[in-house]
């Protein structure tokens, strides 16, 4: 029996970054993409992915807000959230931890770093 691929949702407004992330993860995971915060949250509720790769700076609704909203919803709060951002300050990481992110990856990153972070969270 073939084991179903785990589902990953990428929420990223920069198309080239979203496409790169999808290429990196596409061999090992079933990947979907949303390009703004509102559609991202809708897709989280619909797809119930195993993991969300969440950009922080998004149109309509930011990553912190999405993460916090997911953590308040008992039907969603066991999914893993990998926050990806260009914000490198400790205060930003602390805020991510406060709203419930599982891991934090700063841009720019190597493809192996993204893959390792996702594998680590889904293992």
C-alpha cells in the first residue's frame, strides 16, 4: 500500500518564492499554495494540511494573525506551522513563538534548510 503524502500549504505572496518552495517540497509532499493571508486561512480550513509554510508579511492578513487564529481553532491546532520571514530580530522570533509557531526559518535560506525544517516538523 502506498503511503499518502503529507499535505503542505505554502502561504507566500511573492510568486517566485512560492514556486521555489513548491519545487523544493513537491517531490516529498502534496503541496498547495495561497498568495495572501485571507485565502491562506480559507485553504487551511478546507485542506487541513499537516504543515503550513507561512510567510510573515502578507496582503490582507499577516502571518502572526493567521498563526494565532489557527492555534485558537481546536480542529486545526495540531497542524505544524513553519514561519518563514526576512525579519531576523529576536523580538520577531519571540512574537512568532508567542502566537504558536513551531519553527522559524529566516530568508534567504538554502533549499536543504527548508526541506530539513519541514521533515523535522513532520517526522
